[in-house]
């Protein structure tokens, strides 16, 4: 019994030390924006201040990132896209440089995207969504087809697995008792590094710069509360996006990493079969983020698809 009490005492002492030490502030981030000649802009829509970048000329393309990500995820494909398109990449509320509302819900995302496009004077755009951003793109394409030209789903969420099959780190972030502990312990960088090692097939891509770019927004006050709220709303309606997938009528490309450890490559076929005329391309030696892991190939496939003859303005209505 005395040995058990000693062990418990040591554990509490270590935890107390971690709490007192706190998480180190984020290192320098955002240098890639200046290198790419991009200036972040802000608009307040649907009650949230939203950060975005806008570049290029031509048919509009909107880039939607995934859970716990940001516009950073598009940095290696954005230069190629902007050569022939007007590109808008935004940080969805809760992530990146956008507001982090404590009552964040997934249902707000399609409204935020639509409102931002209205504010920017973009009546119709092609949508490219990765992971959770793919689910947002599906909702927009299914419920507001007149606003969507073409659709690209990159390792998209939507066919949600059962809770026990979801990535462990996603379950940890949404589990309130554990999340409360994460609020106090300086472990967010460790969790970010662990998550990146899961989403990349090539571990060499988990660089200090990439860790900082992903960790910095999660170190902001209110980040975990917003994340918990978002995950809670997704759990309430687990099949909502899947029910909308067959309603998508926009020409669709499904792009997937064969070694995706978060959403299995079989889901590429599920999307392709559920959406009329959709085509699936699976990239070997690639994980959950093809736009970061295989950017040259991803950009080539995107441009080949987006630059085909545009669908008629009434398509999907």
C-alpha cells in the first residue's frame, strides 16, 4: 500500500510540475505566406471573424481544409492553382487564424463558406475539400448546387466510422474529461506530432516547421473548447453528410492517399459510387494529406479536372 501511495504521489508531482511549467509559446509561423506573396485578409461572417487568402485570376476555386488544419495545408498546391484560377482558401472557424467560438458547430461551416463567397462577390465556384473540408463541400454541393461548379474530395470525411473506429486522437480531443486535462497539461505539441505521424505516410514530412504550423492555432486560448463543441455536434448527427452524398450532381473528382490511416481508401470508392459520374484516383505511397505529401501530383490532377470544359451554369439545379 505504501508503494502504491508513493507511485501516486510521484505521478501527481510530475503532473503538477507539467501544469506549472506550461506549454511553450508557438514558434514563428506564417513565413510561407510572405514567400508565396500572400496577404491574409479577414471578414466577419455568420458572427465569426474568418481569415482567408485570395489570389489569381480565372474561374473561382475555394479550398476547404480538414479538422485541426488551416490554409497552411494548401501552401504547396496554391501556387499552381493561382496561375489559372482565382483561389480562395479560408480558415474555418475554430482553426487557423479564424475565431474560435465556444459554441462551434459543423452546421455553421456551409453557411460561413456561402456568406464569405457572397461578401467576396463570387456567385459560383469549384470546391476542393480535404477531410472535414470535403464533408463541408459535399453539404454545399448537395444543398446549394447553383453555387458549385466542380467538386474535388480529397480523403474526405462523410461516411463516418463508428466512434470506436475514429482516429484515437480525435476521440481524445472530443472526450470531455480528457480534454479538460489537455487544457492544463503542456502536451498539445506532442499530440500534434503524433497526429501528423499518423496522417503522413512518409514520417520525414513531420518537420519542426510543420508541427509548429499545426500546433500554433491549437495553443490559442479557447481552441480546445471550440474543438470539443465541434466534435460534439458531429457526434449528434453521424450520418447527416452520408445521406447527402447521392444528391451531389456536380462533376466530381475523388482523390485519395492509399495509405490513409485516418479514413480508409475504400471510402474513395464509396464516394465515387454514390455520386453519379464521379471518378476516383488513389495515390500510392500517400497518406491522408495528398496536397502536402504529393503536392505536384495533386496539383496536376486538380488542374486537369478543373480546367475541363466548365459544366453548364444550371448543372445540378
